[in-house]
């Protein structure tokens, strides 16, 4: 049996919560990566989708660099459009900016790990 004695303010709070959850789901879908090289971009078993050949390290890095560049370019375009008044999508511009920032930070972490590993290999006695 449904409880019909819920007051109107409780009802509006529930609808506001539902609206917020709907918007958060929409932003989550928008923030999904455009493509994924593999679960681990440095995975030697990653397969190049166009040739069905294993993806080389240089191909994986090139794909990641292109994606980061694309995210930064898109963010720059959206922010410029908002600044010039050509668009009123401030939320979209900020989401694109955060997406570009996160992808760049992840790229820097991978770069630092690769450089550190290379240094460790160079320090090994022969």
C-alpha cells in the first residue's frame, strides 16, 4: 500500500534529486573516452582494429598523444566559443576542459613511469 501522506516539499525534493541524478548520468556518458586502445594502453597484446595486427608501442603512444591533443583542441574551441559569446554551453566547455586536463595528467604519469623505467634499465650493469 503506497503512502499518500508525503508532503509536497518532500515530493519536490525527490524530484530535484531525480533531476540531479539524470544530469549526472548525462555528464558521465559525455565524459566517456572517445576510444580505448585497450584496458592497458601499454599492453603488448593490444590489437590494432584496422589491421588485426598486434599494436606496437609507438602506435599505442601515437594514438594516446593524438587523443590527448584532440581533447585539448576540443576544450580550447569550446572555451573560445563561450568567451566570444558564440556559445552559452559553459558546462560543456568546463567538462571538456576537465577531460583534457585529466587525459594530459594521465599522459604525464605514463611518461614519468616510462622515463623512470628507462633510467633503471640504463643503470643496470652489463
